[in-house]
């Protein structure tokens, strides 16, 4: 029992404390690739501290939804850190929900963020909400079809089970369906976490912002919670990409040594994916909003091909 | 626990007596609108409570058999209750109890303007006929009650009869419901002929084969589908539901269209019990089209009640994913999976009855307070009607299928049953299911977007009009009704095991196999170890996290001060409601992405000052979506019908001698045929 609680606590801490570092690292690497020196990888921690000591300025037009949303969004991310198999295939709270539950929890957070965007009555917030939702809605079919492809391969939608059976399968990467599903899920992860080419996390030009426009009215601790949650969401998606598709090094038991190895493996895999995101963001430009559906339908096609290939290969 | 037949009979008699008393009371007190309103709706409430008890007792195993041979020819009136009937009585009661309660307050406005007595009579008749139609045990009883239900609801839709739009909606409803009735009649007669009996019990083993079987299926599916409002038979629904008073809209969307689902389940699993694979594929196709197009039409709709009506089309689609999936599983001899899929569909039927009634009542409350259904004139209502806002939000989260509310559980079950289709050894079928999964996923994403619009534009930010600014919270009976339903949304989402137990009995009885699902009080496991969810734990963990974050903020000594200030407006001095994002602008990206479907008609008219083009006098912009169904199907059909009617008019010469000749000819022809 103690071990289980300990493992959950470690996962929670990895997510909560690691997320700002991940964001800082991506920014640092991007700066280097663009020929700048860039801020320290610890800058996001300093930003959060700065936001936390400032008072929150709240629009007069808002309701309780606006104040409640940052707490809900952060809660959802923390909750998902308990459900996802980060270190072992025996996540103590893994039974509370499968991968579909996880995706719907994330949609719950998006739902409230979009409502909060409308709450202040500013045109920017509404614009951000509307755009965020069309991207979220169009990404949904790809997510589910990619999940279907995974479920076909392992015969389960339980997150632990997917990782375990994936780890048993040594020829995993030779499977075309698996790789297609990975690419599809990767594109969706970029869209869901507001990265290029769908949204630019570094932009401060109102008319091109999506996620940033939606949270424009936030300040102080509320903004800190939302920024922190956005970092955790990126961390969550990179963890899912690495452990669901490359389940190397994940512990099968809750012994200290395998868990320590799993931690190192997770850091390596997430680091590699973060580097991929940074390189991608340096080499491509943001798409026009109305070109994004084309990108998402492309990823949908890939996911569907993954499903089809499983039916014909089996 | 065994339920005696006497108890069932008493509950049944109590229910009918209450509805009869409600109708009689409303009529007798017609001169005193207040008394008439109270009598009609209080007795309706009592009858709905009896129906609730009857449904629960029936699901607990109570049996009932009522047969009155003297009233109707060929078998008389035959009523009975099995698990499926009892479940639909429960669905009716769950929506009817709050609706009747809500109506007590809501109909006060109608006093002196419209006939309260007429409403009372029609409402009681409507509720009684819906409760009885699912209990019907032979064809004539069913058809008579089905027609009574359609007529009662037609009169309710026509309540605000002075409105031209209502008149048109009522007419469309009247035509469509009778077209559906005609299909049912022919289908029933064909089936009766094959089984040599009008009795439903004998249809199960009827030797119907080949083309007749397919024809019967198509006819019954058309009849029940038009009542359920599946696309493309949906055109009456978004007109008729908003035109009715809001508690009636709740009943029509929450319950009446579900009786189409009841009929389809009876056809697919009882009367015809299994058919070729294309039946299931057709149902899945209709489900996908209804779900995706339903929600897409809802997105561009800015009339709050019509938006909800389009969502009923969408949710019927979601239910049909379960039903169609179950039909295919049955074709491929996987009864355990068929059970799971059917449970998913039926659970969504119940959930939709709960949250759609809630949402229609919320829309009714807004209509009551602002006297408009146009979302562009609302806004800021969360401050003026805080309780209604919370209830509407609960309904929105539930219909968007987000945890921890009830829509999530049924949609989750639907997803699992569709994903488990890989057990079917047929690649074409597998692909059909994969596309269904994609359609359902797209639907749920778009539904979330649509309810952000519905709630965000109507309730948040600044009021966009004077009536919205002066809105007041509604009366106690209306709020109590909405509170009941909002709590039900949460309970059905957090503790689904009670309903799942009842449903697994229902589907076992229907399919003769236990569903592929285990559940305890805190966990559901579908398809062996394929998928698990613990809704209760998720809710508890989410609440715990929500509580711990403020504590955490205290520990890190965050600044908890807050200051209220204007919304940032790029440096503009004053913010008005005109700066807000509107429903039209929120929906615009969707309109552009799916422009193939909407075929938007844009019009920009600018009137310049006669002296100079740089001074603009007025600008008017309109952007409307057109319905492809009106253009492609109903328009041409209408024109053909008209042309045909013109020809037929030649027969109607006005000369009595000619008419007598017609009668004579008809008689002779009949005698020759019947010889």
C-alpha cells in the first residue's frame, strides 16, 4: 500500500515539477537552433513565482466560471498524472479509467477554458475559444481512431495494458500500423497542446493567437495555474507518445531499481520528443487557421490507414 | 423481491386515474384559468409519479396483463409490461415528473392568452398515451395509442396558435407524423398477415422470409425513424419542438422521439429478431449522418430552443450507434456484445431524456425571463439568473459527454462496444465500425463546441439587449424541476450501477444472453478486461484535487488578493456589449470548414452617402445556412406532389351525378376483387 501511494506521489511530482522544466528546455533548444542564447531552462519556474506573488486582476464582467476554471484545468492535469503509466505498468490508480476516459477529462478542461474565454466579454477571448474548439473538435476523430488502432494491436484500451503488451512485443516498430498511428497521434498532440504549426505558443499578436487569446484576461495566480497546466498537458502528451508507442524501460513491478530505470528512460524519451518538437517548431511556419483542418484530416487519414493495416495484416 | 400483479394493477390504475382526473379537472375548471392550470398539472405530476413507480416495479420483475376485448376489433385492447416496456415507462416518468412540476409555474404566463384547459387536457392525454403505447401488446392497440400520442402532441405544439411560424411547424409535424403512421400501418399489416395474428407475442416466431422481411423492416424503420427524427426524416423536429411550450418541448425531445427508438428495438430484437448485415449497416449509417449533421446544424443555429432540437437529432444518432451496433453483433452471433451495445444505446436514451429535458427547461426559463429565443440578444444571464445558469451548465456538460456527468458514461459504453467490433471476422464490417467510431468522436467534439456557444453566449459576459439586462430568476417550481434533473445528471454519471443492473436484465431478456460487461458499485468493466472506468473515483479524485490546489497555493504563499477592473480592450476607454463575440462569429470557423454542407448564403448591403463613398449610412450583413435536405429532397417532392394534386383535381368536378358514378364503379370493382 505504502509503495503504491509512493509511486503515485512520485508520478504527481514528476508531472507537477517536471512540466516547467520541459517547457523551459523546449524554449532553450529553440533559441539555440535559431541562433539566440535564450533564457535559462529554469526560466518558467521564475515566471511562475513572479505570477504567484502578483495580485489577480479580474475583469468586472466575469462570473465564477472565470475564477473556477484555472483550478479545474490544473486539477484535471494533476489527476491525469495519477492515471497515466509513467513509470510502471502497474499504475496504482490505473483502474479508474482507460485512455478514452483520459481524453474526455482533457476535453473537460478545454470546455471550461473556452467558456472562461467568453466570460470576460472581450472579442479576443471569444475568438480564441471559437478557434480552440474547432481544432479540438476536428482532432477528436483522429484521437479515437488512433486509440482504435492501438486497441486492435493489444486488444485492450487500458493504459497499463497497452504499455505492458507493447513491451512484450519485440517487433513492435516493424509494424506499419503502429508507426502510422504514432505519426497521427503526434500531429494531434501538437494541435492539442497548441504548438506549431497549429498555434504558436510564443506569439503575442492578438489576431494569430488561439490558446493565448483565450486566456488573455488571466493574471496573477490564475495565469500561473493555467501556464502550469499547459506545461503539464505538453508533458502528458509527450509521456503518452513515448510510453504507449515506445514502451522501453517501463517497469513491470514496483521494485525500486526498475522504477529508477523507468524514470531515466522516461526522461530520455520525453527529452527526445521535446527535441523533436523544438526542431519542428524551428523549421516550419504556422499554418493559416483554415489550413489546419487539412493537416488534421491528413492525420485522420494516417490513423485510419493504421486501423486498416491491422485488419489486413492480422 | 417479487412484485405482485395486484400492485402492478393498482399502480397502473392509479396512473390512468390521475391522468384522467387531470384532463377532466382542467376541462371542468376551464372558466377559472388558475384552477384549471393547477388541476391539470398537479394531476399530471401525480400520474407521472405513478408511472415512475410502475416503471420501477416492472423493472423489478412485476408483470401486468390487461385485456379489454370489447373496445377495439381484432383482439381488443391488450396491454402488458415486460422489461423493455417498463424501462421506457421509466424514461417517460423521469422526464414527466419534473416537466409537470415545471409546467405549474411555467404556464402561468399563458393564462388569459391561450387556452389553459386545452393545454391541460392535451398534456394529460399525451402523457397517458405515451405510457400506454409502450405497453401495447397487439397491433391495433399500438396504432390507436400511437395516433393519440401524435394528435395530443400536435395540439400542444399548436398552443401558441396565433404565431405564423407555429402554424407552419404544426402543419409540417402533422404531415410528417402521418406519413410515418402510414408506413407503420402497412408494415404492421404485412407482419400480421405473415404471422396470421395481430398479437405481438406471435410475431416473434412468425415465418417471414426473403423480400417481405426486408420490406417490413424498411417500412417499420421509416415509420419509427420519422418519429425519432433521424436525418433525412428530421425536418419537422427542429420546427415543431421549439414551437411548443418549453415543458412540452422537454417531453417531445426527451421522451416522444425515444418511442421511435423503442419501436426500432422491438423490430430489431423482438418482432423480426435479427436480420441480414445490411440492416445493421444501414442503421449505423443513419446514426452517423444524424449525429454529425444534427450537431453541425445545431452549431449554426442561434435560436436557443431550435439549437436544442437539432441536438435531439444528434443524440438520436448516438443512441442508434448502440442499436445498430447491437444489430450487427447479433447478425454475427455475438449476443454478449450485442447486449453491451444495446445497453449503451438504452442508457443514452435515459440520459438524453434527463439532460435534454433539463436543457429545454433552462431554455424555457430564459425565454420566460427575456421573452426571446435568439441567443444574440442574451448574455450576462449568469449574474441575473444564477441558479438557472448552474442547472443549464450541468445539462451542457452532461450533453457534451464530459465526466463526471451522465452523458459521458453512455457515450463511453458506446465507444467500447464499437471498438470491440474487431471480433467480427469481416473486414468490410470492421471498417464500417471504424468509421462509426470516427463519426461519434467528431460528434462529441462538435457537441462540446456547440454547448460552449449555447452557454457562453447566452449566460456569460455582458447582456446584449435590454430584456436580457432586466432578466430575473424564475419561480420556485421551475427551479425545483431543473434542480431535480441536474442532480439526476450527476447521480446517473457518478453511480451508474443501479441503472446498468436494470438494463442488463432488460437486454438479457431481449437477447437471451448476458451482456459482456461486469460492474460493481464503483467500477464498470466492458469486454473482459478491454476497458474499465470508475466514475465515482474520478469524481472523488477531481474534487480532491480541486480542494487541494487552493491549499497548495496557501502553502507556497501565493498572493490571494484580487482586484476587479475593466476587460482589456486594446486601450479603448469603454467596453460595451457590442465588442463581444457573438454566436454568429463563434460559429463562423465551423461554417467555413464545413461550407460544403451549409452552402452559406452571404449578403452584404452597404448604403453610402450620396455625396461620398467614404461615408456609410447603413450596413446590413446576413449569412444564412441553407438546408440541403430542403433543397434536394423535400423541395422536389413537394413540387411533384403539387403537380399530382393538380391533375387529381380534375376528378373533383362538383357534379353529384359524377360522384355517384364513382361510388358505383368502386363498389363493382370491390365486389369483383373480393369475390
